[in-house]
C-alpha cells in the first residue's frame, strides 16, 4: 500500500476482497479510539483491550454487509461499544475508575512559570476528582464528548442512544460537573 494514504472506503473495499493488510491499516487507524471507548464502558484496561479486539473481529466479519458510502468510524465504534457492554455485563467488573485528563495543550510559545504549572496541575486534579464523582452516565457522556472528542453522532453510537439524548445529557452533565468541580476544590 504505497503512495497516497488510502481512505476508509478504499481500505474497506480491499478488506472485503480479503486484503488483510487493508484491514490491518483500518485497525491501526482506529485501535486507539476503540480502546478508549471500550475502556470508558468496561472501566478495565484488560477488558477494554479484549472488547476492542472482539469488536474488530466482529466488524471484519460484518464488512461485506457494511453500507457503501457510510462513515466507518461510527459504525465501528458502535460495534466496539457493544462488545464492551457485553464484556462488562458478563464480567460484572467494578463500576468506578479514574479517567485521565490529557495534558492541556500549551497554546503559547513561552513555557509556563513554575507557579502557573503547579496551579494548572492542581486545577486538572480538581477537575478529574469532579468528573470521577459524577454518576456513570454523566461521566460517560463527558468523557465521550470532551476527553475523546467524539461528535454528537459518534457519542450517540457509543452510548446507544439518540443524538438528542446525547445533547440533553451533555447539558445536564456539564451543569452537575460545574457544581461538583466547585465542591471538589475547583475555582470556578
């Protein structure tokens, strides 16, 4: 697969014709997101890895039925989310886990002062405590929308609900997060 990078449609067409390299390229392209979605649901790295793998195997088998022209990412993430839900139901794993906040990007050219860096780290910890204190549904929608940066349709596919439900849950979860953030030591 030399030359220009192939888009999803090209890779799907090749994978349907049993081109394992094409499917491997799709797996490589989406494995990180698949793991993060599965982890969000299972709350276990080992279970998330297994669920992501199960999802990719299921998707490979279903590729001949994939609707040409449809976006692959939401379809694939829905399959991974379903695999993760099945794994969670079967395993009855623990309900709470910590979400890791990604390092905030530095939009300035200058390095932050040591005081500013410490303050930013404390604020991230307070936000993490606030997110972890939310109920599971609130935590899941916040994680999908803001930590994983999924759009509304992708979040709906992962959570198994309608797009309008994602919008209303997000609004309510953000309000509860603001309250929790203040209570957990955040400044705003």
